[in-house]
C-alpha cells in the first residue's frame, strides 16, 4: 500500500481541496447548454433537467454507501478508480446523442464523484483534529463555491464556441489530469482500517440519523443547496428562451450566483464565534423577508437585473446558512470518519435532489415571480427546522444526552 509521504502532505491537501468541488463542476459546467441540449437531442426541458437530478441522486446515494467502504479499504485506491471512471463516463457522454446513455453515464458520474469527494473529505479527518480540523471543514463550502463561479462561465464559453459536448470533454480531461497528480503525489492516509461490518455501519448510521439536530441539519443543507439547484434548473430557460439572451449570459449569471454563495460562506466563516443557532435563525429570517419583497417587485418589473437581485441577495443568504450547517454536521460525529462524511454529504444531496426536482416540477417555473415562490417554500422549511432544532436542544435532559454519549462510545469500541 502506498502511504502518503510526509513531504507530500502539503500538496496532498491542495489536491484534496481541488477535488472537493468536482461535483459542482459536473453539475454547473453544462447549465448554459441545457436549452441547446434540449433542441439538439429532441428532448423536453424536463427530460434534460432530469440528467441533473439523476446525477444528484446517485451522488447522494453513493456517499451513503461508500463511507463505510472507505473506512475499511482505505481512501487512495478507490479514489484512483473513481477518477478514472468519472473521466470515462464524461467522454462517453460527449460522444453520444442517446439520452438514455447520457442518463446512465450521469449516474456513473454521480457515483464516482461520491467516492472522490468522501475520500477527500476523509483525508482531513485522517490527518487533522481540533481547531485545525474545524478551520478546514469551515473552508469546505468556500472551496466548493469555486465550482459555481468558474464552471458556468467556462461552460457558457464552451457552449458558444464548441457546442454542448465540449463541456463533457472538459470534465473528462479534468479527471485525467487529477488522476495523474494523485498517482504522483498522493497516497493512503487512513491510520487504522475498520473491519467492514454491516451491522456496525448500520448502528452508526442509525445513531446519527436518530440524533435530531444532525438529521435536521441534513435537511437544512438540502434546502439551502436546493435554492441554488432550483435556479440552475430554471434559469437557462428563463434567460435564453424567455429573455432571449445567449448562453454566455446564462454562464455569467451563474458565475454571479457562485460569487454570491461564496460571499455568504465568507461572512459565515467570519462570524464563526457567534452562537450557532442564532446565526442560522437570523440568516433564514432575512432570506425569507428578502424573498417576499422580491416576489412583489417582480410581479411588476421583471428583467435580467431583477433576476440578479434574487441571485445576489438570496444566494448569499443560502451560502451563509449552508457554510455554517455543513461545518456543524461534519464535526458532529467526526469520530466516525468516512461514515459521517458520507452520511452528511449523501443525506443533504438526496434531500436537494428531491426538493429541487419536486419544486421545479410542481411550480412550472416560467417567470421570476414563480422562481421567488419556489425560494420562499424552501426558505420557510429551513426556518421551521431551525426553530425545531433549537426547541429540542432546550428540552433534551442531561440523562438523555449522557445516554447518547454512552451509545457513541459503545459503537467506537466495536
């Protein structure tokens, strides 16, 4: 087994941070191409949007499954295999006009992305602890924000000059480059491998899911990320078909969306020392009020500038909530390593996939007012969950808290 060299840990950390946004690239780079794919493949917008939901669903389910596997068999080899599989799937999509094949390859991309992301998040739990670990986990969503900033901008350029297939050629080459870098500089990081026992893994998952603040956190993450996904699934058609702008404008607007999420994440990190649930509650209330005001505005005025008002204000608030809650959930059960990372990532992604697809399907978003209505539904759910978690936190007795801690210790001893 090739273990990571001490001299390579710094560059290994950089590579881990670079691969964490791979999911965002796979999701966002072809957002400007959705209308063109619909036309050229002879498919409805809903059929093309389904490729996003398929990716999200398999990415989420994959994270649930691979956490225990990575704790038992290591991080390095599965990551290498996943990078190769991700590249192959990307090249196949770029060379087919069959929508069913695209669906299958998007599912494979989602599963491979799950292995890559969970292994790279686990890298930090393997090598760091305490305040340094908290510092790195608070950077995860900030680093992740690079994808929504860069990918749509690049995707708009590629779509305009080379067509929708070029986006997937880019993803394939991206995977191959990092596969080579991983082979040269990276290595195994897990110190002690845990025997693969489905019973133990099941108990750990049951404990985490039955802990209400953790489970509610997963739903809040899913709803917050759902704000971005609802925009990504509907904005290309609003911008290119309703407003008649080119794909490059869609890419530029999505880049602004990514910058807004990044801004919210940075603000969240800056106020990290403030009481956690007060931050989450304030963010949700502000987001809901802004959403209501923007719905009223866009009933009268609707253009690209009012759409960007939604993006800048509401996506910043979503980034603020997402950053704080992701760090909370990842460190809530950090002693479980890959399993906790997989359940956190998989849980919120499955929630996102379900929430965003149901909202887009049910509301038939064909105007900015309906986009605002979809935001309001998601944000109201966030606010209710934050209040519920705070109420339960106050009512949990010391005896109940001690019982949960005792169960955690028992699982760690197995």
